C-alpha cells in the first residue's frame, strides 16, 4: 500500500493509471462500516484509494473537531489488510488555502435536518468532497447510507456539476445490538450506549408500523418520538428519497431519519423504506 500526503503527487500518480478507481473518503477512526465500503470498492474496481482527512470546514464553533477520534496507525493497518492500493493522508494546509473559492450547499436541502442546527456544515462537506473527487478522479466513490442527507447532497452536487464519477450508496453497518456504527460511538459511556439503542428501536418500530399499513407520517413520527424519550431530539423526519416532504410513506421511496443527542454526542441514523 502506497501512502501519499500531497494532493498534486496523488494526481500525478493516478493520472496515467488506466485502471478503474474506487474511492472511499473517510475522516479516519475506521470501523466495520468503513471496511464494508472498502470491500465493495475492492470488488468493483482495479484500484482502491482511501482518504483520511478530518475536515475542519464542516465543524461549527464548539463542535468536536479538536477531539474527533484519531487512530492513524490502526487505520493504516486496516487499509493495508483490506487491500487498499493508495492511502491519501493530507493535512489541512495541503487541502485549503487562505483565499478559498466558496462552494455552497443548496438553499433548501442543505439547511434542513442536520443543516438546520449546523448551518455551515454541508458547505464544508461539499467543498471537501469536491476537492477530493477532483484530486482522485475516481470511477466510483462510496458513501454509507447512514449519512443520508450527506449522501443526497453529494449525489446532487455530482449531478448538477456534471461530474463523471458514479456515487455508490452502501447499507448501514450495525453492531449486533442494532446500534449503527459510528466513529463517535467511542464517546458513549456504557449507560449512554444503552440509551442510544432507543434510536434503532424506534426505527424498528417505524418498520413494524409501515408493515401494518400505517403510512401516516404524523402518526409514525409521534410514536418514534415517544420511543426516543427522554433523549434530546434534533429531528425526526420522514421524507421521500429526493428529500421532499410527504404526508404518507411511499414504500420503496422513503427515508425515516433521526438525529438525537446522547450525553454530549450527536448520533444520527435512518432506515430506507
């Protein structure tokens, strides 16, 4: 496995490669969810590139940028064992400049749900993903469905900016108890982790209700909120897969989305219906 830190060096290295390239952008602290992305990229491409970069522009003041989990040596080993060909490991000075061109999230979809309480978050996400895609120029890029709003906005960016990369969505990977894998799970105490299981329980409830043909969005959201008590809820929402408001669940075209705070940790999860 080759480790490259300079963006221009990586561009030069990949420029003459005639192979298909699968790209997995991450912020490190790799877990089984990331490994699932890497495995899929490995299956579908001749070369696999993984990036590890904790992007400062997607964190608002007072968030956990300085404390975000870092496991650099363990991450390198995971990538090597997973068959990664190139690990891109830049620092912020290599990615950002003093006088930056601005990339803004869409005015509607970028400022609802997670974007409502983190108004600059998706500007930062889209900016760094655009940069990384331009550096690697992959055939396919792989993202998890757990970050459904992020996935939707990145797909929208690729479409509207006429980019040639194919965005591949991979199902959420969960612990045996149902908790969605997240690098931030490390923040949870044992008691908080038990509380966090209310998230997956509420999504399981939503699935049961829909299977019983209870499709009214208001009723499902009400029962989800009751299941989540007493957690602090940022949002409970049910949208179609274009992230538009709906009154009734559209089977095979809906997403149930949740974001809560457990202790001081924000956790999000969803289920695609």
